[in-house]
C-alpha cells in the first residue's frame, strides 16, 4: 500500500467533509443546544419551585397532626366538623388541593391507616414528604409506648454512622486514599464514551462508503488509487473529521456555558449557601434540609473524592484510552467499511451489520458490570477478547489492571485488527464495484477466498 497515495485520500476525505455546510452547521448548533440544555436544567433545578399545595387533614388518630408542619410547598389545614366525603368530592370549592385522611390508631399493631385524595396525582416529592412525617409520628408513638425514660435519645445515641475509608498500598508502602464510588463513575463514563465513539465513527465510515458506491463516484476513484488505499484513507480521514468536530464541540460548549454563566450569574441561580440551594428543592422539612446541607458541606467527603481523583494515574489512563480508541475504531471501522462496500443502500445493511453490533452491545453490558466486579471472570475475558476489549478494558483500568493483562489485550487487539483489515480489504476490493445484486454472507466468503 502506497502511504503517499493514502495520505492524499485522507486529505480529500477530511477536507470534503469539513467544508460541507452540514458539518459547519452541526459543529455550531450542537454546542449551542448542549449549552442551552445545561443552563436550562440548572435554572429549572435551582429556581423553579413547585406551587404551594393546600392539604386538608382529618386526623382521627390524634398522633399525626402535630408532625404535619408547613413547608414552602405544602400548607396543612386541619378539618373539623366537615364530613370527609363532602370534602373529597368538593375540594376545589373548599380551596383545597387534596385531603389527607388518617384513620383511628390501631393500639394492637401500633400503626395508623392513611389515605391521600386529590383530583390529580401529586408529585413524588410531596407524597414522600407526607409519608415520611406519618412514619415519624408512628415511630415516636411506638417508642413512647415502651415507657422507658429517654428511649428516644438512647436510640439516637446508639445509631452508628461509621464511614469506611479505603486505601491502596503500593509495593513501596505508599498509601493513597481511594473511594470506590469515584472509580465506579469514572469506569462507567470511560466505557460509555468509548462505546459511543466506536459506534458513531464506524457508522460514519459505512455511510460514506455506501454514499460513494450508490453515486458511482467510487468507479472513478478506483481507477486512480487502489481499493485498499481508498478504504484506509477513508477510515483515517473520517476519524480525523470526527475528532475535529468532537474537540470543537467541547471547546465551544465550555466557552458558551462560561460566557452565559458570567452574564446570568450562576451564584444567583444556585443560592449563596448550601441550605438555600437545598431549600429550593421543596417538599423537605427542617430536619431533612439540615441533613442534606451537612452532607453537601462535608469537607472530609469532598476531600476524599479529590484525593481519589488525584491518585488516578491520568497520563496512563488517557494514553491507554487513546490506544484502545484508535485500534478499537480501526478494527470496527474496517469491518463497517467492508459491509458498506457490499451493499448499495443502508436498508440492506441490517443483516450484515448484526454480527458487528452484537459484540459491541455485549462489550457495553460487560463494561457496566465491570465497575461492580472488575476482577471477575467475565470482566477479565471481556478485556482480553479483541472484539470487546477496547470498551471493557478501559472500564477496568481505574481499578488497576496487571501490566501483563494490558499488554496481552493490546497485542491481541492489534493482531486482530491486522487480520480483519486484510479480510475487509479483500471484501472491499470486490464489493465496491458490485452492483445490482444484494450481497449475502456466502458472497462475502467467496470474495475473501479470491486471490
């Protein structure tokens, strides 16, 4: 293969794609949409408060009503002298959004029946808030029924809040704090990203091959360059196009969000302190707000997360991410190119594309499992088998993988890519000039055996 000719094909493929209006518009619009969605979600979460609901309360138990204190989103109105059935059927006329009916106290089971009636379903936060208050009332009643002085305080005192810290220890004895949750999230993000990149970019290669074949442009191209040079030039050129667009999306999205944040002022959106931010969520009582605020303000937990992220070998992780992306993409893109050369429109690709999508989906499923058990047998073999290793291995890396496994995985991936590239080139060479017949797996096997 002449790499000078391949370079010309790469340059042609890259420039043709980036000069298209669709590329320019997509590159500009996607960051605007992403930024708009991000800012819209933040505004909705931080500034949007649910309309206050007025709930009528009929408490026959005598223990629940004292626990029903008003919040920003719920106003409780005790009822007396009005039949419950009359209120249920005429809520609007009474000015209520719903009615809470608490039945008589069951002294044997030490519980109460409770029903909430409304013209339309309430949100989950409101229902959970009311349910939590009723449970708290019942729990306190049960504690009091034991007639043990200070039992409530005793139960609070014995409640444990031990937080297990984990450390990784190197061969030299150096200890680094680690948080499994951080590694799990990082593992999941890396696996999903690689799955998306390989699927998206490989599909772009197949679509480009089909487009040139259906327009008969390929007949002119193969008269000047070899089919293999055309295939690899297209694969590499589209990878550069996709990477260029992806990097532009990141830069433009960050720039737009930063400028919008400076103009709007995210401090005013998020509140001046954690308590204010939490209170905007609505439906929480004072104790719930206090507990969540404490969690948000817990410097030790934040420090653990920061320390865990700092202990991640980022250079090694980014380097291996690029290695697995490059060879994983090349492996699947060559096979997608072969499939594209064997059909005349994308509707005919379903049957031939299925054997490629199954390993990718399998790899994605194993990757989602890998962060729970990174050293399990299925995660190990998924990171060694070349068709799943790019996605699965990158998901295992944050948890630490022996060097010999990484080297074996990369060696098998490269060897498989070389083999599949040779097979795909043979299919591409014949299939790109085949018209008027729907290709089958039998036809592809014949093309592979041709000299």
